[in-house]
C-alpha cells in the first residue's frame, strides 16, 4: 500500500548515516542510544555525514511510498547517555528510513548461541522495510551494520 498518512509511534532511535536513514529498535536498555552515538561518531570520524533524528520515541509515516521518521517534539535534539543523563545534540527533523536494525535479546536455539547475521524484512506503515536482526551485545554489530548500510545503499 502506498499513500497512507497515519502516524505510528515506535520505541526506537533514528539516525542518518551518510544518506541512509536507519531505525535502531530494541527493548529498554538494549543499547539504542549508545549505538546511535557510536555510529554517528564513527561516521563523522571518517568524514561522512551522520546525524541523530530522534531518541526513544520516533513517529513513522508512509508518505507516498516512503517511510518517514521524525523525532517526538518534546525530546527532539536530546539523547540519553546512560550514567551521564540527557545531552543536547544536533538533529535532523526527518529522514527517509531505508532499514531497521533490531537489537533483539540474545538468540539461543536448543541452548546454542546463534551467530549468523539475519537479514529479514518487516512491514511498517504498509511498507516492507529491510531489517538486520542482531543480538543485544553483538561485538561485531558495527561491522554488520556497515555491511547492512552497503546493502541498503546498493538497492
């Protein structure tokens, strides 16, 4: 479906990395804010554009077949740094979301830890969005997210 204009709120973070909008989704304390800051700092360190869109509460809307994310008006330009508090950060007012990184709880099947990268898709606001499923504390997550960005940018 395209053209729907209803807003859906999601417990997530949204960032822009290079020209790609990405949602970081996970439970409370999954590390969304810390990962957002790490990804932004890493991209900027390479001379690439990177910015926060929103922390914790993201409005999502299908506008003419594109998934648009924007921050909650009460907390735009703010991000929580655990152990430090809320800090102000430059932000973008909206972004087209091209992918979702889902920071799931640790995946175990039959007591065995699963280490493969899971590429999936999810329907959000009537649109199929590519999704990367990661374990909560995956030490290679930034590398996997970098590969996911390359995949999104090549589409």
